[in-house]
C-alpha cells in the first residue's frame, strides 16, 4: 500500500515550484487574451458559415 504524502510538505513543494515560474506581464496577458478571443470569434463565424451552407445543401437534397 502506498504511503500517504504529507499535505504540508506537498503544499510547500508546490509553492516552491510556483516561485520558479515566470509569469506574463499584465500587458502580455491582455495581448494574449485578445489574440485568443479574436481567433475564437473567427473560428465561430467559420463554423456557423459551414453549418449554414450544409443546412442549405441538405434542405435542397431533402426537398425542404
């Protein structure tokens, strides 16, 4: 049976690892968020367009 790790030791090690991380600046985070939101919007419009075209094609094929 595996040993149950010490929660305090785990939290201490997790905190030490977080201190090693490099974090984005506020400006970088805002810029990255803008890029992600723009790409999500573009993909959403593309998928909506494909869905609309396929609906038209299926409607024509099924005579609706």
